[in-house]
C-alpha cells in the first residue's frame, strides 16, 4: 500500500467534504447536522495529515504499517458515521463514532511506542 498516496487522497476528500458542506449542504441541513459534518471533516483533516506523517515514517522504517491502517479505519468509522448521520441516516450510527475515535487513540499511542522504540 502506498500510504503517501492514500494520505493525499484522504486530504483531497477532506477538502471536498468541507467545500461540499459550505456550498451544498448549508441550506439543506439543520445546525446539529452541520455540526456533525464539521466535526467529521475536522477529524478527517487531522488524521489525514497524521497519516501523511506516518507514511513518511513508514518509508523511513520508523513506524509500522499497522499505525497507518488504524488511522485509515479510524477515519472511515469516525468521519463516515458522522457524515451518514448528518445526511439523515439513523442516529444509532453515532455508536460507531467512538470506535473510530478509539482507533485514532490507539494509532497515536502505537506510533509513540514505535518511534520511542527506534531511539
């Protein structure tokens, strides 16, 4: 897997998501739905940038690929569940959001451990 490409694609999607909310969804969603979309996009950006850093560290053999997988699955579950709820899907999807958040936390901690182990 080329994680630099995956991170770059994620960043492009995050930009498109923000633009879509600002120009296409603002008039269609209520304040709560827009807040969900905004939170999803915000964390999407953070972790797509994190994934970009992880991709470089993987190339330098300072981080395992599993960190990248955790971040990617975290993005899909966290942002994806918020996007779906914002678009009117059932609110029980909100139960998936913390799973994505937990994957983010595990990824960052795993990265900290991996980098510390290399020094």
